[in-house]
C-alpha cells in the first residue's frame, strides 16, 4: 500500500516532533518545516500528499499558504489541515475552510488528527481519480466522516452476512452495542468540539482493541457497534471489559474530559439469532438495561440459551 507523505508546518519544534512521530506510527511519511514559505516550496515540488499548517506561522501564516496553494494549478488540490491556537478558536472556527481543507484546534488530539487526515485523503482520492474501482468510491457512502468507522447503513448488510455465515459454518458471532455518556468537565463553549474529540478517541480505542476482520460502526450519535465474528459470549465480554478499562484510564481532549461507557452484548451460534435485526435488538435491549442500572456497565446474553 502506498504511504502518503505529509508536510507539517509549525514554528513549535516540540509539537511538530510529536505530531511527526504520531504520523510515522500510523504509516505516514512525515516531513517538518518551521515556515510557510518552506511548506509552499515542498508542496510545489509535487512530493506532498497533504499539508498540516499552523495559522500562526511567523512568515507566511497557514491561511496565506492555503491561498497560495489554491491559486497554483500544480498545488490547488492538495488537502490542507489548519491547526488553530486555542486563543484563536472562537474567532476562526466559523470561517469558511480552505478548498479541500479543515480546521482543528490545539492542543492536538492525535486520534482526531488521524481521523481528519483519513477523511481528507479519502475525499481527495475519490474526487481526483475517477478510474478508482467502484467499490472504493462507494465506500465513502458507508463511512462515518467524524470517526472513520463504518456507518449504520454498512452495519445491517454486514451483520446479516455474518449471522448467515455463522449458521452455515457453525461458528459463534457476537454483537456489542456501546454507548458513551456522562461526559464530564467539558469546558463551557467547547462542548461540541470536545465531544467530537472524545468520540474520535473512542473510535481509535475500538480500532486498537479489535481484530482486522471485526466490524466497527458508529451507530448513532455517541453509540457504537462492534461485530465480532468467531467470538463467543465470553470473548465478547472480555473485549467490552478491555474497552471499558481503556476509557476509564484515559482523559480525553484539552481541557481533560472523562467519559463513561455502557455495553449491551448478544452472542449467537449456528443462526440462533434469527437474523441481524434480532441480534442487534437483543444487544440494544442489553444496553438499555445497563443504562437503567447505576452500577451496571455490561449486560450480556447468549442467544443459544433459551
């Protein structure tokens, strides 16, 4: 798979180093520059797939860099992510984003950065290359833009497939509904943005805990679904406990915020779920029961048991 090359333009060396290291850990190539003019030169070389630029660059602020790239036919389609200081956020967040670009506030929430990069590159590649396979182009219709996970439309199709495969081949499949609530200590005026950061972080946590063939979905608002093929009920409970522990140990965003997760789990084998709607409905019922109890985080049911 081709590795995308990202230019990071920021006057803060420590922050730039941390971001570049994070990018490299997620299989991006990263190059850092301290000025806007150097960023423009790199982009004009034809070697950059995406630019992350600070709005407070000393010589050539990020907004000016964007304007320069947009007016140059050779760089006008490079996606741009502008990083904004907290003190600027109130005045800049409602401005129109640059072409193919987006704003993100500092201090950077790295999972949110990765989600936004993925969304920008997907949008860019789909728009640029009309020769892409149809299934790749259509994939954007099944993707949640905030978290990068699959969406509700994708869930019903794939969950039905997995239940049918479980019936044919006699293996277990588990469906886990996750609800994030009790988000605490979100600063006044930053609620929506901080909530988005938390949801992106939760999505990142789910990805990190999951296998390549697990199905991860942002279901609705702050609800997620994980479909675990070949996972019996006990394994699904261990998975939920792992996610719960990761969420309990982490503080999200700046200012620090905490979130609480509750889980409803349904597991079946050999088609005992009687279809996707039934197993999802049982997981939802378990989630609602967990939410109705003060000290209960996980409610699980094995559909093989009468």
